[in-house]
C-alpha cells in the first residue's frame, strides 16, 4: 500500500513580512540618526601649517641703517687772511696731489709777521716736519704689516685647498689682509697730508719774513694735498677770508667706508672682521663689507617714539671692487646686516613654531594625525629661524604658529600656505 502524498506547504504571507519590516523601520531610523549625530559631533582634524626640521646655514645678524663716507678726506683752509679769488671747482672734479690749484689768495702784505708771529710760524714748521717724519714711519710700518698679512692669507688659501685649516681660519686671514691693506692706504694718505701741511707752513714762514717781500707780491697758491675728487666747495664766491677759513674738501670717493648706528647692547656682540652685507644702497646686489672698528664710546639718541637709546657707531670697510659700485658716493644711505654668529650645518626650525612654557621652549610635532607637545633645547635665533640643540630630529614636522585650539593629542591636518 502506497503512502499518501505529502500535503503541499502554504507560501508565506507577504503581508506578514511587510509588517515585520515596518516594525523595524523606527529602530533603523533611530540608529542612523544617532550615527549621524555622532559623526556630526565627532571632532574634525584642525588644519595646521607645518614645516620640517632641516639642516643648513644659519646666520644671526644685527640689522641697522647707516651711511657711507669717504675714508680719507681733507678740508683745505686758508693759511693766512686775505682776499680769496673765486673758486671755479665743482663737486666731483678730479684733482691731482701737488699740481691742481684749488684756491688763490691775495694777501698784499697782510701776511707780514712780527717777532711773535714769526716764532709761531717756525714752531708750526717744526711741528709739521715732525708729523711728516711720523707719517713716513707709519707708512713703512703699515706697508710691512700689509705684506705680512697678504703672505699669511695666501698661505691659508693653500692650506684650505689641502683641507688643513677650516673656512673660519681662512676668513680670519682674509679679513686681516683687507684691514692691513686699508691701513696701508690710510698711512699713504696721511703722509701726503703731512707733506702738504709742511709745505703750507714753510710758505707762510717765507712770505711772513721781510726778506720774502718778493714772494708776498705774488698771490698765495693753494694746491690739492691728495689725488681724488672735489667733495664740497665751502666758499665759491670771491671774498675776504680770515686765517683758518675752510675753502674746499677733497678726497677719494672710491675709497669708501660705512658708519652704522647700532644699539650699544648689540654693539657688544659685534667683533672686528665680522661679515657685513650692505643693502638698499641703490644697486641690484648687496655689497660685501667687513667690520673694522666698533667705537668705544656710545652716545644718547632719541628714537622716533621718544625713547632714549644708547647707540654706538660701527665702522665697516667695503670689500667689493669699484666696478660693482661706481656711482656710490659720500654720505649715501645704506642698510647693513652685520653677522654676529653663523653656522653651516645647523638643525633649525621656523621661529614661529616655538613657544615658551615656564623657563623652557616647546613645540608641537606632528605624529601621524595628532599633535604632540615636546620640550626643546634651543640655541641661536635670527628672528626667522632658530637653532635646535636637542629634542628634535631632522625631518620631523612641527606646527608653525599653533593657535589656542592646538593641544597635546589633538587631531590635526597639515595644509600648505594659502589653503583654506
């Protein structure tokens, strides 16, 4: 006997399934809403500007204004009283030592000396003779020092090529050679001036004696003591002038130096031989210079804000050839960057990435997607970049100008400059 066939299964009711999904929709909607609320309230990464810690050159400078001036200049004055003829020279005119007539003076016997005046004139001749001898000795000493410094510089160059000395030692030798050469030029100029003063003193003595009547009939001719150019003409028109009246200033405008005003606290850190860059002088490229002297006496100056400041003059020598500054003259304004410290392979970060906490310095380092606060030991700084001595490795990225919302552990997102 065969078994009965199985009873057919009834299909599930579609209406019952729809009702179950309808009952679940409020729970699903609530869950999605809660998820959206959580996503909306979840803190977003803060956009930050970052920079990498890199190694490179770092220089600390003192930036101040100053002006150029002719290093060796001379003011020609009237040796005696008399009637000055008109001076036709204009600033910039070329003059030659001992040959170019700068001024002519009609004395008409007014330079006749009495016994007292003659004694004074003889004393002036003796003093001028002594100054000339001293200037001659100074010139020979400066020449010898310049030759020695040049030999030392050449020797240091050879040793530097062989790797036996450092670049700093070579720079020091270069500076000594430049300074010694400038001293030799100054000594040569001083000797020319001393010879001119001796000649003027002898002329006054000769014309003032009774035996010099024939010489007094001729006008007193004043020639240029040095070769160079006319810098200023103090008295151009014809007039009667007393003894010692300034007439013309001459000098060599190619032999320039610059006088820079700095705060006295900055002047303490400046050393002779320090490297200087002169900018904003009118040319396309900065001019190289070296510090020759920091004057020992400061002076008080009132700033634009009405604050009393103690300032000191720093004298620098231009080391660029004349071809790079043919139009730069006397009393021209310049902006100087005086290097007080520099290093070649320095681990550095932007100064805006550092902030002070207590007595130390800290920064925020980007660790993955979070900011981590870290203590640092810093060194020199020029206001734009700061040397890092400890606490940071090369290549690590730091947050520049962190805001109040940045804290340890906050999620951040690095952006480039200008990105919203």
